[in-house]
C-alpha cells in the first residue's frame, strides 16, 4: 500500500476461530482495525494490484470462490469469483496481474495457477507439477516463485519458478528441507521464505531463506525471534512486514516484525 502501510485481512485468532477483521499496519508497526469482511475467513490469499488490495478465496465452514477488493479504508466489495472455491491458497502480483497458486476446494487439492486482473475474470495461467497447498509465494520481476507447501500430506522441498512471459513452470531449486505453512516475500530482487514447518504441527522453524530467482541459489538470511508457521508477510520497497503466526506449542502470536535486506 502507499505510504509504507500494509493490511492484515481475516485469518484465525487465538481461539482458532476465523475472523472478519481488516487491520491496517502503519509504517511504525502500529495496527488498528479499519473494517470488516462480509464474513469471517481464513486460509485466503491477498495481493496488491495498482495500490489496492485483493483477497482471494479462503474459507470458514466451507471454501469460498470470492474475490474481494479491499479499499485503503477497510471497505470490502466484490471483484469477481475464482473458477472454483479455494482455500489454502497463496498469491503474488507481477505487473498488473495477481497470480493465485494452488489451494483446496474443500474436497480436492488444486494444481491450478490462476491469473487475475481487475475488471477481468480469473483465468488459468499454468498448471503446477502437482497439487499444492500452503506454499510460500512472492513475485520478483516477471517471475512468481513458489516454495514448499503441502502435496497430499507431504511437505515439499521444491522451489518452482513461473515465468509470466512464457507461462512456463519449472523447478528452480530445492529448499534445505521440506517446508510448508511458510510465508513468502520479495525484497532487493530476491525471494524470501520465512518460517513455516514440516509435516508435524509442532515443527515450526525460525529460519529465513533467501533465494536468487535467476540462479536458484538458496542462502540463510536470518532468523525470526521465535519459530513460527502460518504467518503473513507483506513486502515494502525497503523491508518486509511479518505478521502473526503460530509457534510449535500451538500458540497464536500477535507480533508485527520487520526484516530488511542485510546483504
């Protein structure tokens, strides 16, 4: 968002209950509720297109196909629908298009990689090599990078690269270990994979990995103060906001952290 602000939209609260809150995070990290979703949602994905936030899918009792436009003052309005209901999705924006990665319909996992531009229907852009949920995703230039996630019941190591120009998905590299429920963000021309966990719910990690989108080189890039999975991340030109998350003991955190490119 303009002015170094970010939005945290929906999610699960400390009681594992879906929330409808739209929270504005200011440049200092101060947060306040500025609006409400039409209904509580979690496991959705958000992306910014032209300075406006869009929310894709998610669920509570059932998965949703809704695409919502979120104004800077927290007003939510309909902006379309996905081809099918999808929760457990991730999304990132390259240019004027958001790309929605994988997900779960409520009965079946998805291999889809969808493209959405405001004023147009969400449309297929590519197919993933395998169904994928809970992946870490971010865009760096013309590339959408997709790291880890869950396929079937197994956490994944692969880092996939989708080229928005050729619409090809290739395997770029592998993470040092299998990882799911991590956050993805971009900063300084690199892809960052933040936190996450293995297949066990109590296996959260504090590690942050930096990935070169051209060569696939994976390097350590710091650590979170505490091991966290299921966290959110938002990129700004000079930093990444890291929000919320769940620790290995199952406790939901409310901290807002920032990390900068230390290279």
